[in-house]
C-alpha cells in the first residue's frame, strides 16, 4: 500500500495551518486529527478498490482522485473544523519513559494470555524447579543461613570436650576445665553455663505434669546477648540474693499466668516451688547447648548454685563469646594453654582437650551437610528447568520472527522487542515462585514428616518471610536467566531475509544445542548424586547390627530421689515387666547401642589409656537384645548377688584387651578401683552407621552396682502391639508413681537416632530430583528436536524425494541430536568428579569412585535423551515430499 | 471520476440532506458515509474525500452532527459521526422541503410517478 500518510502530510504541510497568512487555521492537535481521519479514508478506499478486484495501479488512481481538490478541502476544513472537545486518547509515547515500558508489559501479558499452552508448560516447569528449591530452603534456611537469635551470633561458640583417642565429643565439661577457661578472660570475654534443673511436678487432672527447668550461671544470658521481653535478665545481682530468682519462658508466662504483667518482680508458685520472677524470656529463645537436655522448652530458668572450684563432677555445657577482635584460632590457642595444666592433674582426662565448636555444627551435626547437599541438587534442577524455559522462549521467538522483522522494519527499537520478552520472563518467574511457595506451604507438614527431626532439631523451620523472599529472588533470577539471552538473540534477526520470506538458514538452532549439552551434564550430576545416596542406603540396610531391635520396647524412668540401691530398683522393674505374658524377656542397660556413649572406660594393666568402653547391663540383656553368646556364658540372675564383678566382653574387645590370651578368666578394671573378671564373650554390636563410629572403643559389659546412673529397661515382646506398650507403661507407673515414664519401640528410637546417618532421606529426595532432572532434560531435548524437524521439513521432503528411507531419516535426526548430548556427557563426567567430592564430605559411607555408578548415571541420561529425540524424529518420516516441494 | 453531468448542482444542494439521512439510523465514520451514499444511489452519487469532510465539519459546526473518536479492541480509532437532536429536526425539515421541491419540479416538468 502506498504511504498515504506521507502524501497527505506533504500536501497538508502549511495548507491547514494558515496563521502565517493571517487566515484562520487549525491548532496542531486538530490538524493531526483531520489528517488521521483523511488518511484512514484513503486507506479504506484503496483497500476497497483492491477488494473489488482492481489492480494496485488502478486502486492507487481511484484513491488519488479522492484528494484531487485538496487545496479547496484545506480551505473549507479550516473554516469549519472546530477545535475538538477533549477526547480520550491513548497515552502519548512521549508521555514519559514509563509509558512504553507499561505498554510492553501489557503486550507481554497479552502474549502469555493468548498462548495458554506455552504459559502452562512454562509455569509447570517453574513450579517444579523453584518448588524443589523452596521446599529444601524452608528447612535449610533455618539450619544453614538464618542468624541465630543472639547478639552478634557469629561470636558465640559452644565448648566441647574432645577425646583425642576416640574422636568423641561431648558438651559435658568438668568444672575444673570451665574454671580454667573462665579465668583467662581477655580471649573469651564471657562464658556462660547451663544445666538441667530439677523437674517440678505439678498435679493435674491428667496425672502428674512435669515442668522442665534449667539453671544457668549469672553470665549465661549476657554471653548470648538475650534481651528479655519483660523485666530484666538474670545476672550477677541475683546470685547470693536470698530466695530463688527466676525467669519464665514466654510460653509459660502466657499459658500459666495469662501473660500477667503484674507478676514480674513478685514471687510466683509453680507446683510446690516458689520463685522470685525477675523477667520473661523472649519467645524465640533458643538454647545452643540444650537441645537434647530437656524435652520441650524449659518453662523456668533459675540460677546455678555456685560451684566450688575443686568440684569433681559437673556437666555444664558452656557457651563462650569471643572478645572483640579475637579470632577463633587465637581463642582456641588460649583455651588449649589454659586447660593443659588441668588435664595433667586429672588422669582420666589425659586424652581430652576442650575445643570451640560452631553452634550450628553442634545443633545440626548432620542436618547441615545433608541440607547443603540437597540445596546443591535443587539448584541444579533449577538450572535444568531454566535451560528448558530458555529453549521454549527461544523457539517461541523464532516462530514470531516474521512479526519481529515487521516491527523492526517499521522502526521499533530493539529495546521494545527485548522488553516484552523480559516482561514475559518476569511474569512467569514471579508467578512460578508464587505458586511454588503456595504448594510448599500447603504441603509443608507432609514434607517435614519425611525429614528426621535430628536434621533440624528445634530450628524454626517453615515457609516464612525469608523463604518467601528467597524464592521470589530465585524466580527473578530464573526469569533473567531464561529470558535475557533468548530475547537478545531474537532481536538480532535478519530483517531483510525474513521480510522476503526467505526464512532462516536450515534451522540450525545454535542456541538450543548448547542448552541441551548443559542440561545433559547437570542431569548426569543429579542422577549420580541420587545413585550415590541410594547405594549408601542399600549398604546401610545390609549392615549387620549385631543386635535386633524388633519387638523391643525401651522404658526410661528416673529412680525417685530417695532410692538407695538404684540397681535393685531397676531389677524390680525388670522382674515386674518380665512377668507379663506378652513379654518374652526383659533386662536393663546403661549406654545403649547407637547412643555413642559409654558408662565407664575399661583399663588393663598393660596400658594407661582406656581400651574398651564399659556398658552397664543386667542379666537377660543379651537374650533380650538378641546378641549371641560366643564363648563362656552370659550374665545369670544368680550373678547379681553371687558374682557382681563378672563381666562379659565383646569379641572385638577380647581381641583388643587380651591379644592372644584366653579372655575367659582375664581381668580388667574401671580405673576407679573396681576390677572385673571375664565370664563370657558375646558378639559385636554395631555402635553406629558411620566409619567414624568404628573408632569408638569396643564394648565390655558389667553389672553396674547400687549407685548406677539411670538405666534403660528393655523388653522383647511377643508382637508389636500398642496395648503391650501401654500396659508396660502402666505397670511401671504403678510401681513408681509421680515420675515421668517414657516407653518407646526401640526400632523407632534407633531409626530416629540414626536417621540422619541413614541416607534414606537423601535417597528419596535425590531420587525425586533425579527423576525431575531426567524428565526436564528429556523435555528439553524433545522440544529442540521437534523444532529442528519442523524447521527442516523442506530438507526432509527433498531427502524423501531422493529416496531416503524413514529409518535413515530418523537415524539421521537422532544422531544429530545426540551430538550435544555427547558433549553434555563429557562435561557431566567432569562435574561428577566434583560432585563425588561433595558427596564424600556428606557422611555417605560409600566409594564414590565406583565407575559403575557413573556409568549408571550416564546410561540413564543417554537413554532418556535417545527416547526424547526419537519421538519427534519420527515425525520427519511423515513428511509428504509432494506437499513440501510444491510449496517451494 | 464520478462527476455525473446534470447532477452536480443537485448534489451540492442536497448534500446535507444525504449525509444527515445516512447517519440517521446509526453513527458512521467518514468513509462509511461515502460508501453508503455510493451504494444507496447505486453509484450515481459519489463524494470525494476532499468534499465530504468539509461538509461533515460544517454540519458538526452547526451542531447537527457530532464527531467522536472511538476505539474498538483490535482496530484503529475511528471518528464516528452521530445525529444530534438538532440535526434530527433539521433532517425532518430538509426532507419535507426536498419532497415539496421534487413535487413542484415534477409538476412543472410533467414527470409522471412511476
């Protein structure tokens, strides 16, 4: 169509605005309107003429006739045309920099709205890819990143006792060490102690209720930098004052005292205890070293009584705050110097020293590496997803390239071409992140049940503002990642070639293939990670434990304070439980397998260092736990009175202690003057699932004696029935009223204690991720190959015409599609080396260098790739050469 | 092209009546009006753009029609002309005047009704 506007504009130049010659004229706005209307008329006229069958030349002549008398028209128009009343006009492009951007955003929105297939596919990809990250983040953020609720939390550390010989660490530290460290101020500015306080028993309608309490040193709260929500914190003023100064937890204040402000500074009574309330702890109070000390949050915090410097016992779980400017290394060196003389004085502590421990490492000993591992996997999924989206965007842009060329030819700036695609990416990214958050939020409880509690402890997990922010940021980052390059590439079209319908050369898809290579390489890493986890899981399942937890109930009960003979107390409980018809056998023991603890350490004359860990056990323990007796005999009931110093050793302890000698009849001692003689050898019991657990000392078993620590009662039942559990609990309650009794299936206890070393979680999550990675990669390859086939229809037509068979066509396309796959495999193998280092750091007790696992990952990805390429390649065989060539 | 000898003067005098009649039923844009006149007169009457728009503007200035830019989704904006109440009265007056004129001419020229 001729440019009628240019023609009218040239004719109208000056003719409509005649002010210069003193005649009435039109203002600029009215002139524009008149010309607009006139040009429309001419365009309509031209189009109508063509529609009636005129040639272009005839149509042009017809239309030109309409403006023959333009000068007369101009004169008339200036006489009659009124300045217009205000008419709503679309926003002027010159109205500011925002207007065109808003227009592009609307354009992007409309494009998405009118392509629901693309939009839904993109959203589904994003929800899966971002959702994987949101789900992991909702747990990982609290465990890995969120600052702990203390003042300058990175300056606060826990102190741990480390046994150099066994590598075991414990937060229980003798007061002599604590006092030595506390005395050397400048390097650690403050040191706080915490202990579990006496349980308060409150009678209620549902039976006795236990109110947990903790006791802290006067400096504990200031060491952490805790601010009270009401009143003040416990501090040095309170020590030595009469009465029992205390703080209440926020929840206890609300639930027991209805958040009554007036009680602060007054005496309060809980059960039979009276406290002088000085303040209320913050709701997010988070005890760094108390996680497994007290079930649930302690309700009352009191002051520790002063400890005498020569106190022998004491287990104080200290926290320290580094002095301003001091590094962790300096502080550790100062602590080493301070405790060395103390360790010399305490013979049983010769192998021990005190180390600073990162609080997060202490709280989440294995949650952190697991979650880091899962975060990396989730991030890889996001990259794979983004590669798919970039491909989809790019293909879409190529389909619209004619339109793009026209817009460019008409003078659209490249910015206006790129911006709508960026907006599309932005809308998709934010909507995807929003949906992913919604899905995670709705399914969070179900997700959390899959994760062993020990991985996150009492961390405040969940979808909160930080997770929302992170996810939206991920959505934005993803949007940029998958839309910028395609947008930029799309704007670089060859305008001339497109306008002349030449198309682009051969659909080579220089963009899609590198993306396929990236996807393939990452998919290999994810699948490999899942294979490593699965293998670790299988090896854990195959691991012989040396004992059986099946149908075993563990009962824990604290002997009443006035109990004189604690061993006899447990004997009575065991007898009572063993009498039940639904119980096969019962016994009691101290340090249970998988607890990582020892009741005492065993010494033999030849060596000063302990050679075995002593486990307290009552007769019947080996039968109940299913530990086989290999030589000699197990404990008998008669031993309790007749032979209290009889001992049973495990096979590995027998080898370690009495190398070469007959263990039966051999002796060892506990380093405190009690000597035992061996009466039997039993099978080894696994101490944990880690290689590191094997460094623990082998076990020997002795009967504890009257002053035993708390024991666990174990009972093997005839079948796993909850009635038995409840019945046993009731029996114990009847024997020991007003005490807390817990009864659990040992299966569950071990599962909970070992779940974090048990890669079931990683296997399930990574398996899901691997499936997701494979599917996304396959979809990516599918869409690239489908596009290539569509773009090469002419070529395929020619090939068919020249006698190519369908088989050879499919083979050609699949082979070509596998070139980027091969590149991806090569790159993926490099990634795998890096991934295996990461995996080995994650407690998996597996050999990651097994070539079979790498091969499995590669084969899985390549098979998925071949299928994904084969399906669209088959379409090439349906090309009808006649149709294709006729169109040429 | 379509200057039909003998109709030029008639057309000029009756142009206002034609336009008002065309927009009586509904609002129309300029090209639409020109085409409607073309079609209803079966090609006998044709307005060039250069003469149509001054007429439209003149009628608008008199307040008989009113032009308004309107926009429909997916189309460019168009200036639609609509009959005003004043225009409706003027149309009625011109119609009866024109019929009286035609009857008078017929009587003088002796043209019989078909």
